[in-house]
C-alpha cells in the first residue's frame, strides 16, 4: 500500500513536471572586465532571471513550490568590443527527495565555450522556430536540458520531449558560427552533450538516473541502510556501461553532480561492504579517486 501511495504521489508530481517552470537563480559575474558602465551586467542579470523564470516553457501554471530549483552562473572573462562578451556558464540543477527537505543534485555542468552579443535593455525572448541570438539559444538550451533531465528522474525517459526540443535548439544554432554548438567527438559541446543523451547507446544511463532517484533516493527516509544497499547494487553495473561505451560523456555528467552525495551516503553507512564499489568508481571516473577513497574510510 505504501508503495502505491508513493507511486501516486510521484505520478502527480510528474504531471506537474511535464509542464513545470523554473525557479532559476541567475548570477552574472563580470569582476574580470574593466568597463565604465558596470550597470549593464546587473541589467543583464535581471533580464536573464526574468527570461528563465517568466518564459512559458510549458503550458500549465504552477505555484512557486512546484517550480524546478536550478541555478546558472555566468562568469565573464573578456569584452571583445562594445557589446561582445566571452566567458563560461555553470549550470546546476537539483530535485526534491520524497518525504524529505533534501534536494539531490542532478546536473553540475560547466560550459567553457560561451560568448554572446548584448546591448543593455535589448529584449530577450525565446523563438522556437529559429535562432535569435547565442545568448537566447544557450539559455533556452539549458532550460530544456534541465526540464528533460529533471523529468527523467521521475519517470523512465520521461524527459524525452524536452530533450528533443533541446536538440532542435542545438541544430538551429549550429549555423550561427558561435563555438559550443559544433559536433565534437572528443569534447563536450552543447550539441554533443544532447546528442549523446538521446542516443540509444546511452539508454542504460538514463535508466540508471531514473532508478537512482526514484528507487533509491526517494526511499531513504523509510530505511537508509536498505536504500544504501540498493544504491550499491545500482552503481556496480557502471563498470559495464563504461566498458560498453568508454567514450560516453554521461558518466562524467553524472559524477560531476553526484560524487559528493555518493561519498556522503556510504560514509554514513559503513556497515556496507564497499570495496568493489570503490574499485568500480575509480575505474569509471578516476578524476575523483581522492573522493572515492573516503568511502568506507574509518
């Protein structure tokens, strides 16, 4: 009966998610740029906040507590001319855990190929039918990427329609000449990221992300040890996913968001044997080897 109640709760939540809007915190940091008018960056920050949070990405109205919690930090490093800026863009997304005040991180991605033109007070509007500007396309891309990834955590491949819109935006922007949209096999670009996410070869990753949140994280409040044991069994097959597709970006995308959470969960559940898990994590994402050593450490 409890399982049925949880299912119906998330069925209701997912109905909202499919038409969810964003509660996005936007920060524009221009400390590295020397300009006579710093107000332009505050205007940009306010305009982007309004753009992300007031654009009707979906068709249903929701209360503030139903909106998706996310954040975008734009770090500007260069001003090429009066209205052309270069920098990086950090995107963070989290989702609520059932029967808890905790938010589980879903995405923590840094886009290093971000440039755009902006004149203070220019209108910023999303056009689903074509490329308007790199600023609009990049922010719209991440809006739909977050909607898609968030929805995937509540329903298996439930975010596909949003991710397809994200791919459409990437395809439209490829002809613009701006970097970050190219099809690159060796680097994560906006196009290659969404292309891989929708690839059938990465279906096991999307299934894992759904089970990680719905089957594991959402059961922690009932029985933490049982949920941690489920997580262990869920993460061990990452080795097979990696070996079947060693060039995938998806494990990196997951671990950049989830590493600290995974470490903290197993540090609190030291009775669980984690030797095999640590070996798998070191194998699939060696960048975090120092973090993985904390698992099971007394």
